[in-house]
C-alpha cells in the first residue's frame, strides 16, 4: 500500500463504518500482505478484521464491507480500481 495512504485510510474507515452501522464490536483490525498460501501473487493485501459476535454478524459485516468496496471501486481511477478489485481481500473472523 506504499503510496496509497489515502486508500488505506478509506479501507479502514469502511470497515469501521460497516461495523458501526451493524452495531458490531471490532476487536482487532489490520492490513497486511497476502501470504503465498492464501493468494497466488505477492502484491495482494488482506484486510483482517476480528469481531466480538456470532457467525451471522461476521457474514453481515463481510457483506457490508465488500458492498462498500465495490461502490468505492466504481469511483476510482482505473489503476486504483484494478488494484482494489484484484488485490485487496477481506477476512472477517470472530472471537
């Protein structure tokens, strides 16, 4: 995400806003590189979110974040949109 600090901030705010709208407590949030056993390339980024809640909340948050990322992608320049849609992945787990 070097050189994409504003995008990083936006990604984290999307997760926070989604959790707040669904009244889900965030326990931990991180952005890290995608590991080779998770994804095939080395430029992928994983947004890892851990919540306090039940399985249904986990899936609801994942859906809400993915929908927001899709809307965001539609408003970005082609090179940033391509990076977001091809290289950013979301993992939501629960405590």
